[in-house]
C-alpha cells in the first residue's frame, strides 16, 4: 500500500518525491493514514516486536537507512552504482565492508560500512572513528547535568536503551564541554553591575587521599535592565583575602569597572578585596543570612518569637532607630535568653547598616541573596546524591551544566509565552530572570549614585 490519503485530491502518492522540502511529521502522518503502521503496532501490542534495544525495530530501521546512505556515498565516490562497471575509477573499486557498532538513544546499531580498495572513501553520514549518533552525547550531558553520576548514566543507558558505553567514554563525553565552560567563564562582562550577589554551595572534593569540604561560590550580577546573570563559578582553594582578591581581579579584567552594592554573607577578606578593586562599592551583609545565623542559637520553640523580635531592627527607617531596636531586643527576655543571637548582629553591625540608608525599593532588591539562593537550591538537589567530586574542575563543570539547563528551561518557557522564534546559541546562558521591582530600584540608585550610574545609561 503506497497511496497516501488525499492523493485522489491531487496530493502526491506516498513514496514519491515531492518538489519541495517536507516535514518529518507530515511524512509520518502520511504513513499512518496509509495504514503502514497498523501491522507494526499490532505486533508491538502482542509483544512479538520491540521498538528499541538490541534487535528492536527502530535500530534496524536506522541501520537500513544508514547502510543505504553509505552505499549511495560510495557510489558517488567511485562514480558508479554497485554491480555496475565503470572506467571512472579504474584503479579503485568496492572492497566489501567493515562491521561497526554505533551507540544511539534507541540502542546499539550494528552497521556494515562499505570499503574501497585504496582506502580513500571518507563517509560523511557516519564518519570514520565515529561511535555515536543521533544526540546520544547530548542525552548523556543532560543526564549528567541533572545530577546522575557517570556510573548511574552507564547503568541507565544499558537498562533503557541496550547501549553499553564504558566509564571512560561517558566521562570523555561530559569532559567535551570543558572548552565551552572555559569560554563562558572568561567571557566579557558589562562595565557596571548595580548589584552583585555572592553565595556558596558546600561540595565534597577529593584532595589527595582525603575528601574535603569546599565552598563553590556563584556570583550573580543584576545589569542595568534588571536581568540577573551568573558571572562566574569559583571553588575556594584558599581562605580569605587572597582568594577574594583573585575573584575580584578576574571580574575586573573581564570588564567590570564599577559595582554599586555587593550582597554577601560576611565572608572573611571579601569586603577588603571588593574595596581594593572597586573603592566606592558598598559591601552589604545579607539580612536573611544574619537572621539564619542568629537562629542557630535559638531553640525551635522560640524561633517565631525571636524572628518577630528581630524584625523591627531591619525594618527600621534609619541606622539610629535600628540601633535602638537592637538594644531593646538585647534587653528583652528573649535577648537575655539568647545572647549569642544578639552577638551575631553586634559583630555584623557595620556591614549591615548600609542597607538602612536605601529606600524601600532598593531594600527589597538587596534584602537577601534569594536571587542566587533559589538557583543554589536547584543545584543542591543535583549534587545531593554525589559522594564527592574528583577535582575542582569537575565541580565547575557540573554546576555550569546545571545552570545552563536551568537557564535553557526558562528561555523555552519565555519563548512559549511570547511565541517568538528566539533560539539558544548553545554556548552561553540564554537569558537570566528579571528582578521584580527593578525600575523603582534603578530610579532610587540613579538618585543615590548619579555620577556613577547615569553615564552608563543610554
């Protein structure tokens, strides 16, 4: 049966070449309408035929298509079809075939690759030394970015696709993105970011014969349009000022000339490194981090009461008013019960009070590093099941892949909402999230820092 439904109305018969390009979906629909899938689906339903894996219908179909394509390439290379004689290539001819197994997302495909006598045939459809087709590498990278280990991926592919890839092969596929990671990590940045957030994830990294806890820091900058961008990922190999001086120098070398506010979690040496690189930047301790640090010393049953008692401090209209509220809390029953919680605020006071100099619109932006913590929350889920990483590079690779997947998902959702044709370039983060209330915050920042921000405004 080769006639497609609708051919009596002037449409082309199924199997006949059409004058212009056609979509794969339209061809499939023609085959369905022609009844070509009925017997196939009946056999699958009876369990006498499987779709994927060893001996599956799809691998066999792909095998037939590829082998036919390779034979066509060989005919073009030699200048004559199989079984014919030609004087075009008198010193060269077909010379049998070489068996080859390709891994794919539908299972392993046992392929017969044609050879010629002088070895000059270079197939384009399935290049020499190629062992994977059809997006298997992309699937492996996606699984890796989702938190699966190399061993997990190995077992998953064997179980679901019947594809047996070695540990080394899968590791090499994931390592193939390292060049892209390096390009992203060194990409040029904007000249000014009004706000930069910095927060950390704790990861376990193999150091010699010991597994050590290390901090993987992620910086998120808000540009003048209010879009959040991940600026970089750094695994802290040394403590304090030396490490942060390197981070700030890297950002400056990539083009960041000025930062208005940096919101972080009281990191040792970071304020000094910021001020050495951007002397006029304000280093602001994240209020939510302060609250959490104070709550470590508070019994669970008292936490709601303590949180309510601390609220007047960070909602005070001025730094003087906030000082009065802190003194009042310290003198209260809860303050006397939990002096260590009061001490957290006392020690961080000088890095907290810059927050109080800003109007409400800016306070809502810098109140917390939630802009980055929501990202970290998703990545913590990804790294949760891993025992440890072999090195710092593996940490950066996984976190970058996770960020890319998160950003790609957001971009696809936005594209669907806007019904646009915007596509990913496949190399950099597609687009960041917008900051709520940014227009009001930007207006307040422009009034507070007119000489530093207005010259960058178009």
